[in-house]
C-alpha cells in the first residue's frame, strides 16, 4: 500500500512543479526610455520603446505625461519650440542654460528649438555608467 501512495504523492509534486513553472512569467527584457537609450546604445539601432508609438501617436507622449515636456509651440510657422521642465523629479536631465536651435530640424524652412537644451544629469545612474558618455 505504501508504493501506490508514494507514486501518487510524486505525481502530485511533479504536477505542482510543472504548474508553477508554467505559471511563472518569463523575465521581460528591460527597456529604458529612448532618450537615455539613444545616448547609451552601442549598435546604432533604432530605439523606440514598445507602446510608445502606435496608431499615429507621438513617441514624446510619455515625456509630456511626466511633465518633462511642458508644451510644444507651433505658433510660428518657421519653427517648432519644445519647452522642457528639467526640474521635474524624474527628468534625469538638467538644463544646459541655453536654447538649442536645429536649423531645418522639422522640415526645410522649419527649425526645431529645444528650450532649454537638456544635458544628462551626471548623478543619474544610467548616465553615470553609460559607455557613450564615459568613454
């Protein structure tokens, strides 16, 4: 009588182990925001986080939702000004102290202006350990 009970217990244990292994999610690949990934990537591949661009929505929507981008001014047809607030706690960037204008950055005759221009915050771990920022 002991052998069948042992086999039943072993079968239950095996079934539980199988159920736990199938129910445990596989590790997901980490993905950081494209601004940080673009600075630190080594291969030059495109960096767009899953879910950031879909159905024609902009890849900057996460930056707008967090408050890093406060507004995008298109009132002047010759330029698009992206206003940043690097003081928000999760910005991971600091102001360079000036605006940066990229001539024809949007289209011919339409400049792109970053106001203020942002630089990596050296105290943020991803920037402090970024190969491209610390050769």
